[in-house]
C-alpha cells in the first residue's frame, strides 16, 4: 500500500506528461508478468513492455512527423512542377542572352578590326611616301 502511495505521489510530482512514463511502467509491468515464467520470461516480458511503451510514447511525435512530411511533400511537389515551367522560361532567356552575347562579339570585331587594318595601311603608305624621291630619276 505504501509503495502504491509513493508511486502515486511521484506520478503527481512529475511535471512531464504521462506519455513519458509509459515506457518505464510498461517495462516494469512486462518484467513482473514475465517473472511468473522465470528469469528468461521476465527478460522477455521487460523487452516486450519496453517496446510497447516506446511505441506508445512516440505516437504523438510520429503523428507530427507525418503531418510535417505530408505538408512538406506537397510543397515539394508543387515546387518541382513549377520548376518545369520556370526552366522553360529560363531556357528561353538563356538562349536570348547567348544570341545577344554573340551579336556583341561580332559588332566588336566589326568595329575593332578596321582600326588595326587602317593603322597598318597608314604605316605602309607613310613609309612608301617617305622613301620615294621627290622626282623620278632618269
């Protein structure tokens, strides 16, 4: 009787939920019931009690986890479907950017190459005019 009162006082003094106490209670109960069959029965009963208590304790956590995974999966599916549409637009803009970069390179070459050609031609013409005598030798 004293043990039962002590267990009840400890149960009231615990600030956590009763769900956290399910594992030790199930383990002790399983060991006590299995103890009828002997030491090996007590060990087996304690193992079964521990497993059942742990499953009961994790039920709420599993429900929250399932809800989180389900909502996360739905958002993930939506994001993956939107990526297909976004990727088409992204491919289009990448194609346009490549065309514009190519046009810029061609325009730059069109404007820069004549400068170098003109510089070379002016040098050769200047050298021709400098080395030519002012009158034709006879």
